[in-house]
């Protein structure tokens, strides 16, 4: 009798087991879409790209002087250049941490990026969403910093990206920048902005890229100019090279967004490039 009861119970639970297997099978078949961008950076803004666990990325960003800086500058190439060297490491498929050091203002930035949602090939999740943030220290020996906290700034951004096709990718990124110490004419320590970026592939390794950042917050005075960058990207499986014209000469997002005085359409732009190289362990 006990054996019949066992058999009956097994038969009763079989439909639930089959349903669970079917659900698991559906999950296995659900494939993620390829990243919308090749690099973790789109000219002056981070992208939604997160690398596989144990991937190390080496970053070098370079900005020459302004094109209209003077006859002795050779279109900015002889002018003082801003440089940032950084590293980032994927401690998880959805979490990357990094550090960078910048020449102008001796900025030392500690940054992180977290993957929230991933776009799927079936479009059940139509977009990718990531969060990027940093904490930056101004390391200059400047008497204007009366307190250590005056040297601190912060940046937080939500990155919404979509790969529409193998050729076209776009992203939208609202952000908030914060400086503990600002000029008295600004009247606020925080600035909200929104960035738009795009990439159009013209060959398997080459793409046209554009990046635009619009400040939303307005200050009493000294309102920053929007940022505009256009260029070309060359990529392989392990490295990316971006060459572009931009009116941003800072290499930390909040520095560009809150203090940019260059107007792209009045000729205040410069030539810059970014180089990244990935190593998998």
C-alpha cells in the first residue's frame, strides 16, 4: 500500500517538475544582446559596457590645446596637454572598480560601474541600464583649500543604452555632479545634466561616434557650456582607439560638466584621443 502511495505522489509532482524544467530551459535559451558599445568610454562619458570578471582595462586619455589657441600652438599640438591614465578591474561581470590620475589639477579619481539590466536578443529586456559613479580628490598644493573636504567632488550617472542593430547604438545618461567647494558666483554645489551618445559602424572595426552633454541646472553666474564631441573609433577584440574633436579639456566628468567655458561652435575645440587595452586573467 505504501508503494502505491509513493507512486501516486510521484505522479502528482511530475507536472510541477516538468514545468520547472521548462522554465529553466526558457531561461537558458534567453541570450543577452552584445554590448551597445565597444569601449567602456564614449569620448568623454562612460558607456554601459562592463567586461567579464577578472578583466583588467588600461586607459589613456589625451587632450591637446585649443585649435584657436594661437599661431604658435600649431592647432593646439604645441600647447599644454591634459592627460589621464587609469585602470579598471572587473571583480564581477556586473561590477567594475577603477582609479585614474589626471594632469590638470592633479585629480585622483576612484570610480565604479554597476550593471543593473542587460538588453536581451529576444527584446524581453529592450535596453541596458548601468550606474556609474566616482569620488575625486584635487591633490594640488593650493592654499584655497582650507579644509580637506574642499578638495572632494562626486559624480553619479545612470546610463541607458540600446543596440538597435549591429551598426547603430545609442545611449542616454542623466547625471548629477557635486563639488564641496565652488565659486561664490555659482550659488550651488550640484549640477544636473543629461548626455546623449551614439555610435554608427561603417566597417567591422571602424565607427563614427558622437557625444553631447547638456547642463540642466543653471547658476547665478558662470553657467557652463554644453559639451560636444565628434570623432571616429577603431577597435579590435582587445583594444579601442578613439580620435575626435571636442570642446571638453577636462578628463573627469564633473570637471567638464560644471566648469567648461569652451563653446564648440565659436571654434573653442581641440583634438583628443582615447586608447584602451584589455587583459583577461
